[in-house]
C-alpha cells in the first residue's frame, strides 16, 4: 500500500491510497481496499475518514491494483504521539465515541480500533481511519478480525464483530494511551479448550496513574469487561460519560490541541 499526497483544483489536498497486486498474496489487500470504499460510502461523520472515489486498475482483464481518493489528514496517529495528558485524551476519545456511534447506527462495526487507526491533525481534528476490515451488518463473516492486543475475547474465540466488541477495542485503546500498557497482557492467550481469549486480570488504569478521574477509570474498565453484556449499552453512553469527565476537568471541545502542540 502506498499513500500519496495529490493537489486538486481550488487548492484542496487529497490522499491517494494505491494498492498494487504483485502476486496472489495481494488479493486480500485488493479486497480490503474495495471493502473500505464500500464502508466509507455508507458513512458521513466529521470523525470518520472520507473516501471520495475509487477505481480498480486492470490490464488484460486482470486486476492490477486499486486506487482510493481519500481525505488528507495532516497529522499523526495516536501511537505516534508521546503525550499521555489525561484531559487531552478525554477530548480525543469523546470524539472517537461519537464517530463509533455514527457507525453503529448504520450497522457498520470497525473491528480493529487501536491507536494506529486514530489520527489527530495539526489543527486538532480527530479521525478514525482504516475501514478495510470493518463489518457491515448482514454480510458474511467467517474469519477472526482485529489486533490481538486490543481484541475482545469473543472476537478471537467466536469471530464476533459488533458494537460491543468495538467498545472493548475502544477501552483497550484508551487503556494503552492512558497507561502505556496493554490491557490484554501478552495479547490473546489460549484457554482451557484451546480457543483464544483467556487473559490475565486487568489492572485498573488508576493503578498506574492516580490522577485519572475515578469516572474515567470506571468507563475504561466497563468497556474492558470480558462479558459483552456488562459493557456499556453503546458508544452513545460512553460519549456522554467522557463529556461528563471533560466537564469535571474544566475542558471544552475547543481545548483539544493539535498533534504538534505540547507533544
């Protein structure tokens, strides 16, 4: 996959994602790029990366690649940022929760939320990226999706991707950025029956940083509950909880700094 920056009329800047097929092993990446375009066309929210158009390249009736014309985000992914400022992270994740809520209301589930798939621009805009492995309700699903350090137990054991697994990924991502540690210690471990999903007991984030507000600590741990039925009712509930934490910290939405500030 190659990302290029392209200039268009009226001074607008776009990103061009180029996926080339060099062998049969690349077919999965071609399929993911086409799926990413399909997913993005169903979404319209300020925190979700926009994909404006796409085309399949062919030569002698064979697919040679896919190109996606995308929104250009001048910034960095969260795993590139060094700051663990609690207030700033609360503002970031309040917006991420809003984006997830939009996705879920349209029957789309990200499936691989993690720091590398969330960007913060220089201007302070939050963007969820990479919809290549997202699941659209009603489509066939027969494989495990996600990144082990952030996956919910049922993602690994039962191949489930839904709003509750996205909330687990969300909680694991917050945990990583607030503490510098992984909630899934050692990734996914084999359980007694050989299925993946067992893990060590999670230490609450407040145990690493006593300055984390208690409500925020509770929200993170609720998202990380091994039982999906005990997780928050939806991303909308998490969004309201994070807004309450931001208010407690005396922060407004406009207080979110860009990726180059204070880092």
